[in-house]
C-alpha cells in the first residue's frame, strides 16, 4: 500500500512533453516517392502461406507491397540489411520516434550503430483508420511477435506456428542453417495490419479485429538492400486469440516493384548514423 500525497492531483496534472520531437529528423522526399510509385514494374512476388512465413529480397531503390488476399489477416514483418544481417529493424526506436503505430511517410529504423531508415512507408490503404475510440490503431511497433515461449508460460504446451517460429524456419531455409542458428536473427516486428493499443485503465496491450480487407496493402520504399521475412500470423485477423490453430487464417502477398529509370534522380541511400562510437573513452 502507498500513501497518496496531498498534492497528488497537482503532480498528475503536469503536462507531458514529447520525448523525441521529430522536427529535426531527416525527412523522406515524399514528393519524389509519390511520383516514383506512379509507374512501377513488378519484379518479384511471394505468397506467404497461412501460419507460415517466407523471405524476400528487395534491392535499394525498389518498392515492396504487402497485400491482404482472400481474408483479413495480420502479418509480422522482420527486415535486415541484406549485406549485413547485424543491422536489423529496431522496433523500440521506431516507436520512440514515430509513436505506437506507423503509416505513410514514417520509417522503419535500423539497430545501432547504423540507426538509419531501412524502409519508408510510401502508401497505406488503411491510412484513413487513425486512432479509434479504444485508443487502437493499425501497423503497430508495440507488440513483439507471437512466440512459443510466452505461449508455454501462459498456457503450457508446444505450439510451433507462432510468428517467431515461422520467421525462424523461413530464415533457416533461406540461409541453409539449422533453426537454432537462425533463431537469434529474429527480432521484434512491425505488426502489419494488426489493430492494437493499450487499455487506458490497466495499461495492458490489447488487440482487436483488424480492419484490413482483401485488396488493402501497405507499401514501402527500400532505403537499402533488404532481406525481409513475413509471417502470416496464426491469429488471423487477431480478433480473438493467437498462438493456436483456432483462428481463420489467410495468405499474404508480397510483391516487389522497380520504379522507372530516372524516377529516383536526387535520392541517395541514407548514410550510417554520425555518432563516432568512442563512448567517451
Ligand atoms: Zn503472430
């Protein structure tokens, strides 16, 4: 038990400030990207099967699109620098910079020491959703990825088709290594199409049925050569539960596109972060 101080209300009434104001954050040239995406040529596609994952590669300067097909389905996305798998998507820093959910014009940032944009969202057909009455929104960077360890802790048993295991199997197959070697490469995801938030009364992570419908897509511009892995979450639209075979699940389509020659004149790949890494020594 704690004692409430006399000035408790006054302390609670202090106005918050934004931790990381982004006015000084390098901005993507959205006019250039909007123009470039008007004339795209498809170069590759991968259909991710339900309760499974697949890898794909995207050259720097290409676009990739994740599309809902057949039914409402959530996807868990991992990204790596294709030339250095140590540089990977950093969900926590992306959240600190852009907030709990990301949409058009916002970026997926990479881990230290690179800490640079890996991909910029160039179009989001769910951009209209905003923040609903429950505080929920889509494409979150607050969840982790459903995994068999948490499942075992909370419910017991062995479930092998959580996004964590799906991503692990896909990376093991791509690299030709055992799953034990691939597993440490898997990291916290961008929850594509997932509708989530935190409850206001208890602060708990919640999910609700995704508003995604077949034909909806989230499109990205690759700021570097990317290796991606996408899992079609066993939670399906995540309206009820995940980490089980109960929910209706559907495939997700990944397509890669090249822009027209000259469409990216003026674009340069983002350099690695400017910190000198001496750490005061
Ligand atoms: Zn999942």
